[in-house]
C-alpha cells in the first residue's frame, strides 16, 4: 500500500496504520464482549471504556469515508472502509441490544440486586427505572387492580408469599460453552455454595473448550480467565 501512496502520503499513512491497529484491537475486544454477553444468562458489567473508544473510532471512520467520497478516492477503497464501518456498527448495536433484552426480561430482579444494577451503564440505569415504572403502572391499571386485594402485588403471587416469586431471574445453572484463556485449577471450579471437589476434579488448560454450568465459571469470566463461546 505504501508503494502506491507516494511520498506525500507516507506520514498520514503511518497514522492511519496505527489507527487501524488500535481499531482492530478494540474491535476484537468488542467481539469478545459481545460473545460473552450473548452467551451469559445474566447481564454482565458494561464495558464503558471499550464502548467509548469504539464509538469514537466509529465517528472517525464515518468522517474518513465521507472525506474519501468527497476526494474521489478509488470506490473499492471506500467500499472496504465502509464494510469495516458497517461490521463494527453491527457489533456495537447488537451488544447494546442484547443488554436491553436482558434488562427488559429481568428488570425487577436487576433493580433489587445491587451487584447487577451496578453493572449497568448510566443510560441503562435510567432506562431500567423508567421502563419498570411504565410497566408497573400498566400492569396495575390493566390487571392488578381488578384482582382481590391479596393478589395485587406486582412482585409476589399473593401477600402470603415470603419471596418475590413473580420476578424472573437468570438461570445460573444453565450450561454454557467456555474457552479457558489461562490455566484454571480444580479449586477455582467449585460451586460457591458447596464443595464439589470430590465430584468434579477438573482443571482447564488454555485454549480448551468446556461445557459447564454458568455458575461454576462466573467468577472466572469476571476475572478474564475464560471466555464464553
């Protein structure tokens, strides 16, 4: 590519190559975040810094494509840049859409669980609060007010229920496929609620795939030791 650019284009070409390298790295990180979010039964921590960087890179890419079009750059080059832009935009939108779907499904559980609520972005927290208010008001006016007093709770089947048994929760026992990014010993795979060392003497080697309940590798995922597939 340098041989075709000419001497005057070399400084900007180096900057573009550096920008492309950084962009590619962040796109790979976005793919990883997207795969993890898509496969995890519960909502994961919002990748604030990564999303901010990707959003900034998308804006630069859009401006670059516009400049290329105005400058009459080879259409093939413009097309390649546009393809990269479209792929990255798709990944970002899909990542955010998956999170919104989880919020809509588990919003009441998220609102009452500090750990999950703290994983949301500022915009997601505002959406969750407003959405729960709208849905709560709609259900009360259209359904709950027409039921006997003992059954008008939005979160419980009746006043005799001791827990919020009407609130959907993620299935932490759901099996997921994960790939180890580094060595994981048997002690790190034990259930947090009880010792499973005698039932599951298993270890993970880097690059190996495993089919395992999500709750077993939840902490490993949060610590970056495994990725979901």
